C-alpha cells in the first residue's frame, strides 16, 4: 500500500516532534538512578500510521515508534504518557534484563514504577486528553454529569440564577470529594498538563495555578516539557487528581484564561495599554475570582455549622501519589514587578462577578498539534 506523501508543513512539524521526543526521553532518564542511567542508550524515534496502537518498542532495531494519529491529534502530555510507556519496555529489556517474560511482565511493571509510567497507556487505552470525557465516562462520573448540567444553567442571562447554579455546582463538587475522603475508598489518579508548555510564564499563570489547586481538589507542579514551536524544553503546569477532578480543573483553567482574554480585549479597546497592564488586569481578575470562591466556601461552612468540610481538604492518598510521581521538588521565587493599581482594581471587580458556565469543551492548547488538521 502506497503511503500518502506529507506536505512541507507537516514534514516540518513531524521533524520537530521527533526532536521533542528525543528531548523528553533525555529528561525522563533523569528520574532513574545513576546505575540505570548509564545503561540507557538513546533509541531511534519514528512516527507511523499504526492500527489502534499508540506506540511500539522494537528492541531489535532499538526504535520507539509512536502513532502519527496520537502525535498530531492529541495533546503533548498524551504523547509523553505513551512515550514513557514505550521507554518502560526499553528499560525492561536493556536495563533490567527481562527475558522469557510477556511484554507486560514483572520487569516491565518494575520499569513503569521506576519511570512513573502508565502501564496501561497502550492499545485500547484512551489518550490522556480523553479522560473524564462523556465518551469514556464510568459509573463514578454521574456527579460530573450533574455538574455539567448546572454549569449549563449558569449560562442564564439572569445573573442571580447564574450565580445560584454556579454555587450549586461548586457545592456538589465539594460534597462529592469530601464524601470520597470520608469513605476512604481507593481511587485512581491521573496527571495532565494545563495550558501549553512555554519558555516563560507570567505572574497571572502562577496565580491561576494556585487557585486551581486550592479550590478544585487537585495538586499542581511546574514540570519540564518540550515547547514545540520554540524547539527546546520549557515548563508547563501539571496537575494530579482523579479523572473527574483533573478534567474539571482543566475546564475551569481554560475558561478563566479565555474569560480574562475576552475581558481584556473589551477593556483595552479604547485605552491602548501594553502587555504589562494586560498582566495586571489578569491578576486582578484572578484575585477577584478567588475572593468570590472564598466567600462562597465561607457561606457553605456557616450554613452547615461545621468545620469538617473545608475547600482545601487534605487528601492523604492524593498526597502519596503526588510524592511518588515527583520525588524531587524545589521551590522557586519570582521577581516582584510594578503594578498599575487602577487596572488591577478594575480587573478585581470583573473577577468578583465571574461565573463559570458550560461553554467551552476543548482549547487549542489541549487539542491537536497539526494546525487545521
């Protein structure tokens, strides 16, 4: 069967993707101990049209091949998850000396633990950016379906009705997670990127990351990731939590960013302010929205007359997963920048009125990598 030739734009994109895979492979080796790292040799990387498979490790050719469908039509963290899975096959064979085992035998499972790789990220497993979607919904997703319905009601032009719907959605998410904590049932956790990897991030990005972590039952950390359009490693926010919580957090993250962008466009139409003031405005929106969420949480706690349910409830099982996934972490401090207090305050007032509602499903940062595919 003759392969369809690639156009120049796709060929250039695929070359950058292959280079990115090599960079991610090198970064992933950093989690291995020194003895294991010395035995790891860079493999060949290739892309192919693969029937229902996301990736493949060919030990004889020392090649990691990923699905062209995966790398062009799914998010970069989905690609990384499959890459780590195929790296685990490499570690099992070349480092742990697996022999006379099935493909997913004991050595492979040990390699997955060493790399923090998902042993199921192979044929038939949904891509990371599909987790929590209605297409792959499970029995525990009924609460999230109810939340989506409430968020749809929050689109009401009647501000009072919209605010009530958003408050009920927040209350439902909180009660659901606190019930899970109280029952102590084992849960499965996932990690995914919010936004796109970049070389630099503004103050508003860090404030939004803290807001998502504080109010939406996930843990966040800034990790290294390949920046496709710049051809080098940068950083991106990675969150961890249950499939339902990480998808909800991703939705809110993208919604707030889009809201801030649209509001800034309207606010700045007749002012002609620069990018620094845009950041002040975005910071103000986030501060205003945080104060609103804190106020809603206080009202719910007063209504229940109990201190058992707090928005920032600690989840020891999630904390354990997070510590396993990121055994070495470090704190960083950013520079303090000057602010325009007027622009900041205007943003705060708009943020206090922000209502999260159903209106976006997927953003460009988490969609396909091939433009106009």
